[in-house]
């Protein structure tokens, strides 16, 4: 799945990487287990079957004015039912949410799930078993120390296995 993603400021990225490392040390399926250079803490803005050039240009045009985004860490959230995704919510102002919704409306032809509401988050674990949830929650801080900033935008192309910095 192609994606357009917000990137985090260095302190926020370090905090998430520390969470990934703590989850790995606890024997959990941390997102940090994937050691590719492309694996970086991020907030997905749009997931799509493709990102045509006009959509990428629109993303740059719409997202540039909102950067950097002063955000807040939210709580932990679980997605899924049998194999779970554990994530840290990222709270942003309504203006940012409106911009993201505008971009998603432009991408309705290629969006992975055009009806799904945007839930800004950073993934911590994938394929977490229900029996592992209590260990994961006990491993993580309630909230990282410093609030995050979303400072850049990148594009992931899974077919070419490339990350392209669009902004920031």
C-alpha cells in the first residue's frame, strides 16, 4: 500500500524508537523489529493503491502550510480483533484534520478505505496477540515526556521500496 505520511521531530521519533526497543526487549512484536532504513515512526495521512503525480502535488500543496504541526500525545489504542495493532494516538488541531480530510476526498479513487475516518497515530506493535496486551501496556509509559511535532511529509512507494521526502 502506498502512503503519504507525516514525520516526527527528532525528540518524538527518539521517544517512539525507545518504546519500540522496550517492546522488543519484552519479547513483543514491536514495529522496531523491522530494521529497514525506511522504517521510521510516522503518522499516516493517506494510504492508497497508488499515488499519482497530481495527488502527490496536491498533498504537498495542502500540507505545506500546516507544517510544522504542534501536536499532543494521546493514549494508547488497539486496532483489530484477533491480531492487534497497538498504537499511540497523536492529537492535532481541527485545522490539520480538515486539511487531511480534504486530501482524502481528492484521493477517493485510490484510497485504501475511503470511508474510514482518519485516526492520527504512530504504530508501536503489529500482530499483537490478545494475551500480550497487558504486557505491552505495562511496558510503555502513559505518555512520552515531550509533546511531538509533525515536521515533514514523506511518500512510501512499496513497489519501488522507496521513501521520498516531500516536505521538511
